[in-house]
């Protein structure tokens, strides 16, 4: 316990570094995957290609990907961008399937009802399809979050500092307490991120708490006043 108290400053800095490496891949992966998932929903060929490519990318060993990225892009091996880009690849590989399933869960009846009400394709996407796909998208983001936070520890193997330093150093020195501290802190970050995402979901997707069914979703769309030229 004395070791923990004497290293609180270092633990705090590595925790912040770990979070800083975790957030960008989650956010970028989501932003990239949503349009890809929408495209995959719209085309069977696109779905097959994107999901197969995603499966292939996810089978690439994490350490190999972290090492290969600087070879192709010319970065230094210890540049934090290497781990961010590698984890973004994994995030997209996971999230594309979730996004495709999310938009696939919005029934054709709901889309047709929105179109009949005068929604343009862009309006229909942002005001109807994206909100109704939100619960499944959120579930995908929560999976990506946990996966990304755990995979950040790979950066320690190539000199990118994060909580994984405690795991590698603890095992190398046979110092179990140090390894346990790193492991527990990673679990805490993953749990906090998951709860934050769940809270965001409750705030942004209140209909998810109410168990909105496809039939209710259709009724919700049909109850919206008809738009003519974008004006109520």
C-alpha cells in the first residue's frame, strides 16, 4: 500500500495518458462507422464487403498493427498517433457491424412513412433513422469503448506510456502489486466510460427507456405534421 501512496502522482498521469489515447479512437471510429453502416444497410454488396473487411482487420494482431503503421506513414514508433490509428482501425472494424444492424433495425415502413410526410433523405436520416437506430448504435459504442480501453495497454510494449506500463513493468520485475494497480485502473476507466455512455444514452435516447416498438415508431413518425418545402 505504501507503494501506491508514494506513486499517486504517477498513477494519475498515466491514467490521464490512458484516457487521452482511448477517447480519439472511440469518437473517430463512431464518426466513420455511422455512414459506412448506413451504406451497408442500403446495399447487400456493400454490407458483405464492409463486414468481411472489418473481420479481416480485426484479426490483425494489435502489436503488429502498431508496428506497421509507422512503417507506412513514417511516424516514430513511439508516436502516440500510432496507437490511436491502430485502435481506430479496430473500432471501425467492430462498429461497422453494429451500425449496419442499427440502421437495419429501422423498418422500411417507418422510412416510407417519413418520406410520405415530406422528409428529404437528409432530414429522414437525422430526424428519424438515426434517433431510432440510436439504442443499437449506443450498444456498439459501449463495446468499442471497453475494447479500446483494454487495447491501449499495447502501446506500452513500444514505449507509448499509459497504464499498461504498470502491467509490463510489474510482470518483468515480478512485482504483483504494480501489475494489479495497472489492471484495476484500466477496469475502473472502462467502467466509468461505460456508465458515462449509458448516461448519455438515457439523456439523448429517452424513447429507449420507454421500449419504443417498431409499430410505435411508425405511429410517432405519422403523427408529425406534414412538411411542405421544409415548413410546417
